C-alpha cells in the first residue's frame, strides 16, 4: 500500500481531482491510500440532481463549496472536522459494492480506539446505531476507488442546514431528523484529541494492517495534471450542477438499492428527454441507458422491448428489471391482482 501525500490541500475540487487523477494515472501494480480534509462543502453523488439536494440560499450565504464526485450514493457535508479516506485498487470483478472489504481495516482501527463500530445498511459505518461514516465506490473497469467520510468533529448543525433531506429517505429509515442519526467520533473517544492526531492514529493503524507501507509525493508534472483536471472538470458548472431537464412525468421510488427519481418529457406520445437521478450505486454510466429511450413511444410494450437485452443490475445494483419498468410506466394492470 502506498500513501499519497496531498500536502495539506483543503480545496474539495482539488482533492477530488487528485483522487481521480491517481485512479486513472498511477501505477496499476500498486494499491494506494489517500487522506484529505475539505473546507466546508457539499459533495454530491454522481447521479444526483444537485439543485434538489442542497439548500441553495444557505449554501450561497455561507460560501459552501458544491462539488460532484465520480461515485454514486447520496450527498454528504464536509468541513474541517471531517476526515476523508480513499482506497485506490484494482477492480477484480468482485469488489464493487463490497463495502465490507474496504471498511474492515478502518473499522478495526476505530474499534482499537474504543468505538463499537460496525458496517450497517448498504454502506454506513455506525456506532450504537448512529452513523459516523458513509462510503461509496467507483470503477473505471480495471481500477476502482472506495472512499468514505469519517465524521470526527463536524458541525452537525451545518449538515442539517446545508442539505435538503428528502422526507422519503428519512421515513424509510424510521427517523425524524438527520441529526439524530449521525454522530462525531470525538464523542466516543476516551481522551480529547484533534483531527490531525486522529488522522495519524488511523494512518498508523492502517500501516499495521498492510505492511509494507510507503509514502509518495506527487511530482510537479503530476500536480499540473491534477490542476488541469480540476479546471476542466471539477471547477465547471456543467459537472457540479448539470442541466435540470424539462419533464412532464416524474416517478420516484425508494428501493433496497437506493432511491430512483425519473424525469421524463413526453411529447405527442414520444419520449424526448429521459433523466435518471438517485443515490444508488451502479457500475455503468447512466447516459447510455437514458439515451436508449430517446424517441421511443411512452408505452409499456416499447419500454420493455428496449430493455430486453439490457442488464439493469449494471446500472443500479440488484434491482429487478420489472421493477424498473413499473417505475417508468406504472404497474402492469393485467398482472395485478384485486
């Protein structure tokens, strides 16, 4: 394992660019670990509709960064009390959506520090039923990144204020507020330490889990590549916000794999725009699936026919195809009992 030095950068756009640059350009023969701490920011999941996930006025008034990441899942709040970790490894065909594999060494260190930490749900690390970490993954096909947040001493009030949390998500988890579900790691530690000390303890624990361990500093040429990626992608409105499509059909449902939110524009019976949002985790980019429906009749038979040879699980995880068809068009009345 090689530890990448981010040289103390706290700009979220630069840190996400560094993570993606390492994923796509560093030696595939090695595994890498990256830590970074971000300035106050909201990090949006790859498939989310940014404007519907944030409290836009609050974000503007408080100068909070809004940046989209390459992985799926939901929006998260970062600040100086949040430590982010990222494992960059080869994709062996079995590791994608295997959150247990990559959270296990982190959980072991947290347990050593006295926390009753365990992986719960799809991708959360919890202590006594309170979330202290969320994780996500992204694959390029041959390489993958498994990254997550660690709430060490985050301003939890900002989490509530900056994010527009959808009622469906709250109700599905049986809680009345976000704040009641999250906690800071510092609350559970037996002695008071700051986030830099916590970072060092975590790093030392991970060293012991994966020996030998080396550190690496990027060359000036590599940093130029990171900054170029930041400028061309992570600094752009198109990447961070994207278009909000016109639509006259909206169909939303929460499945075990996450929430799917469809926006469909139907004109004269034909689908002229089709956009999928959500906090699910999938392997394949959604654009190819969305484009599949363009120009099709908005009819169950046509929609089902288009999906005949499509592996839906590649886009959303373990979601039955019939459930996706029903979400697009509604339940099949012929096959629905009284």
